[in-house]
């Protein structure tokens, strides 16, 4: 470093040394004079070399490091967090290497946008300066995901944002047949209706749906969905708001009742109603339709006459000679074939054909590919094919009255919907249901058209 000009004392000492050289030391005068000068200069040079210039404000010739987990202080102002993300500490130069203090996040993982690479060193960018305060540039929210049709037990895919997680929006203006959210307790006029996977259930679902639409509701149909287990889980899980069930099916397969068989249809209803009210979430039966759609074991008339069949007991004895057209759920449900076998142990069919579509099951009887079949007392094909229904002297089947089931939460939020649904149930009879089933299964009309015609005839829709 530059030490400035020699001081006056050094110059004077040099002149004195020269005078000594001329007068008092004739021998080796030059050597002595040089030694004298060196004696004076060495301490001065040492002092000059060890001194430093005044430090410049805001600079440092040493690297400062922040403790682990903390950021180094920013120069020229304070740090502020935006959205829970701390601003990156300033880049510190150590020789020719730049380092960035670690960025900490708070709560959920948030994205700091964007990270730019400088050579092999990454720095958080961009940091916008407002006055003397540094703030992290705003983090952009991911665009909303498109709504997908949600089947039973599925939820909309959440959209991740910086910080909180939001669920994907659902179009609440969906028309019939399109996706709309279950109404829940929001008070909006949306409802999701499910049904099981056979003709009568689809018609019932359409009857309730169209009546509610006429009352100003947006209906999301989940018809033809599956078995009682599928519908019950969908209702409990919030995928649907209601579906029509049969009281005897609920008694045997949801309540799994172990007591004495109920003596009356009302007793069956009361047992089921009490059970649903104690569930989480609580549910409630609305009014039942006034007909019993119980199981019907049907036999081709010529077969019944050949073996003199009139009751289930008669049929059990002849069963080793006969082919039975059934469906998976009937063979497995405790109130169905296991119940039949328990009460009439002689049942042992020659073969059992599993035909899950009710139309094809009756077709097998009509084409004489099967001798016996399982249906329901309101099926239109019974009369059309001149089939005989076997009597049940032991009354092994519980009462199967069609009854809408809804969550208590939905009922409390939509009392007008309850009135509409009950008005449809009150209009239904066994004869009307059998005619509607026949129109779909035999005349091949659409369930939507059949339901609309009945509701118009009853004055429930225009």
C-alpha cells in the first residue's frame, strides 16, 4: 500500500549521516552511511507495511456466514416474508465463489418463483426492492383442474396452491345427467340421486329426479349404480344425497337384523328407521310407496303343471330336475337364496345360471333355456310370459316397500325437496309400477319417457 512522502525527520537524518561521512569517518565512510540510513528506514517501512487504509462503509474483506437454519442479514433494509416464505439472504462473495444462504419455508411447502442458475451457483430470483425493503416476488397459483365426472367413492382431484390446498371447483349449474355436487347442507338446490341396477330402480330414480327438476332442483343422476352395498356406501360417503331402497333389503343387508321377523311392514319400517337415525352421518327414511315388491320365484306354466307346483315347498322337491336362472346378488344376500335354502332345505337345482340382467333372465325363461327364475312381484314380464309365482307358506321374505333414504343433513337443509319426493311415493301403486316396468322391459321404451308420462298423468309435472 502507498505510505505517502517521507517525513521531515527522515530527510534530516539522511543529511546528518552525510555530514558524518564527510568529517568523522574517513574509513569505510560509504558503508557506515548506508548502515545509518538503513537503521532509520527499517522501522519506518515496517510501520508503513502493517497499517491499513480506513475501511469503506458497506464493504468487508471477510465472508460472513449465518448460523445453521438462519439467513444472513440483508443489506440496506429489513426482510419481509410474503406468503410464509422468507427472503433469501444477499449473495456473499468469498474469493470468486458466490453462495446463497438457505431459504426456509413455513407450514406447507411453498414454491419460490423462479430459481435462476448463474454458472453453477443458484440464486433465488427475482427479489423486488421497494424502497429499502426486499420482498419475494408473488407466487402464482396453479390453474384450476378441469372437473371430471366423479363416479361413486371418487373425489375431485385437489388443486395445489402455494400454501393452502383448495379443492377443484365443480360446476353447480350442471343439467340433468351432468356432474353436480351433492347438495349437503349448503341450502342450494342441487341433489345427487342414485339407484340400483335393475329396471324398477332406474324408473324410480327417474320419477324422483324429474319431479325435483320440475320443483327447481338441479339433479345429478347416478342411476343404475350397483348393489345395495354400493349405494349404501355412496350415501354414507357423500357421493349421493338419496336413493330408493326397499325396507326388507335394508333390514337384512344394512341393519343385518338378527331378531324375530317383524310381524308387519310398519314394524320393519320402524326397525330400519331407528337404525339409520343412529348412523354417522345420520340418515332418514321418507314415506314408503304403498306396494310390496317382494321376491318372486317364478316357474314356466308348463313346468309347473308337469310337476304340480304351487308352493316353494313343492318346488324344492322338484328342484333337482330343474334349471334355475338367478343373479349374483340373490345368490349371496342373506335374505335371498341362503334364506330360501334355510327354510326349504330340499332346494338343490340341477343347475344355476347366473344372469344379472333382468331382461335376459326372463328371456331365458321365455326361450325355455331355464325352468325357474327369480324376479320381483312388480315385474311386467310375469304376466307377459304367463309365468306362475310360487306361494310362500312360511312367509320367509320380509316386506319390501320402496322407500327413499336421505341424509338427515340434506333433509334439514331442503324441506321442500322432502315434500316433492313424498308426493311421488304417494302416487305409486303395484299396478302402476308393473305397467311402467313392462313398458321398459317389454315395449323397450326409455325409462325417462315412461317416468315422464306417469308424472304428467298424476299432475306432478307439466
